[in-house]
C-alpha cells in the first residue's frame, strides 16, 4: 500500500532526525576522546613536575581517566608502573616511599585487573619498604595478579588480603612483610628473603619457595589462624629455620628435590651402613632446624635427607613418613605418631621420642645415641 504524502514526509523526518542524532553522537564521542587525550597529556606533564603537589595531581588525574575510560586503562597502568620503577628504584636509602609513589601504588592496586588488556604490572627492582595501601582492610583489597616484582624491596610492607596469584617475587626482599589472608597461589618466591614474614591464612597452592629464606616465618599463629592450602607448595632448598608450621596439613607439600638428592640404597639385602657425606646433597632439601610442627599433618611426607635438627614435632602425625637419612638430632617427637615411619639411617642423636607411637617404624641403621623414650628391647 502506497504511503500518503504526509506519511512519506513523516518517515523522511524520522530518518533525518535519526541521522542527525547519530552524527551528534559520533561528534560527541570524538570530542570526549579528544578531551581524554588532552587530560592524559596534561597528567603526563604533571608527573614530570618538580612539585610534589603537581605530581600527586597527575597521579590522581590518571586514576580518574582510568575510571572514566576502560579502554585507556592499559596505557595508564603502563605509565604508573614505569613511574614507580623510576622514582623508587633499588637500591634506595631504606626510607619509606615518597607520597607520589605511594599514591601511584594505591591507584594500581585498586584498579580492575580485567581491564588491563594484557598489560603486565611490572614493578621489578622497586624499593617499597613499609609500604601500606590506604584502604579499609578487607578480603582481596589489593589487586596484583601476575604482577612482576623481581628483586624488589617490600620489607615490612602490608600486603594483607592481597590478591596476588601467579605473581613473581623472585629474589625479593620481604623480611617481616605481612601477607596474612592473601591469595598467593602459583606465586614464585624463588630465592626471596621472607624472614619473619606473616603467611597466616594464605592460599599457597602451587606456590614456589625454592631456595627462599623463611627463617622465623609464621604460617600458623597461636590463635589457630593457619595457612589453608599447601597443596603442591614447593619448599625445596628453602630455609625454614624456626618457622611456625604447627597444625598445618603438609602432606602434599614438597620439601626435597628427588632429582638432586642422591641416597645410597636403603635395602639391598646387605646390612645398611651410614651414608658418606659425599653421597648426599643436603642443599636438595629444605632446612627445617628448630621449626615448629606441633600437631602438624605430615603423614607419608617425603623428608629424606632433610635437616630437621632441634625441630618441635610434638603430637605431629608422621605415619608412614619417609625420614631416611634425615638429620633429626635433638628433635622433639613427644607424643608424635611415627607408625610405619621409615627412619633408617636417620640421625636421632639426643632426640626425644617420649610417648611417641613407633609401631612398625623402621629404625635399622639409625643413630640413636642419647635418644630418649625408645621402647625397651
């Protein structure tokens, strides 16, 4: 049916209006993009100022741009990470980060990582000692997934409740750093120094501590706040001297590198003999001297060749644990369950086995000089 002239005129008017609206929208978008570009360039210029106040204004201007335009987040993240690396590069004087660096860090950790567009937060070799984000502590308030912080100094920093899965903190200085409640699954701390660090309530699944220093680190506090997930956590060659590991489930953690550790045959039909020092590689295992394993779950754990001298293993579950060639001198096993544990050729000099369960335990070739609590033979 043919439209009447008034109808044609009405359709034409609607079409014209639609085209005008579309053109206006396009011009508005172009104008907005131009404004964002101008704001971005101005903010970059402010970051180069000698005035702290102006630099702070530049940081917060970039934060506003990132919130207003998701597609501009990747360049903002790149600029801010480069800014932190330049203005807080290691080695530093050991002083706390300057206000502008702290502001840049606050912007970076509060962003939405899903808008990064593949940009990596690279904070390698940055000096951020005692850094603490200005936020109300709550779960996952710090967003640094897959961040690279190799050889950075975050000693004494507060990273509690941080979301840092698959991050890289290799060879980083993390003495006394607070990680309580953080998601560190898949993160690499290879060769990092975590002496005295707080790792309570953290998720450490697939986390790598190979060669790391964890002296006095806390994985479990007296109030029962313990690390939750230690599945496939790698402590190979880590130094866990006097670390707090009590009450933890360590059955799926790794303490020794079997490819590096060389042990003489434990049962070859001949009377076992002490393993010569040159036949073992003590560096292939974690150092656990004086570590606290009270009530820990270590059933069937492989600790062959590890250094556990003076450790506290009272009431720990060590059923079926492999402790061959292990140095357990002076260790306290009071009340521990060593049922079916393999202690052949282990060093138990001065160890305390009072009230320990030793049903089916293998002690052939073990050095038992001064060992307390052994069943009468």
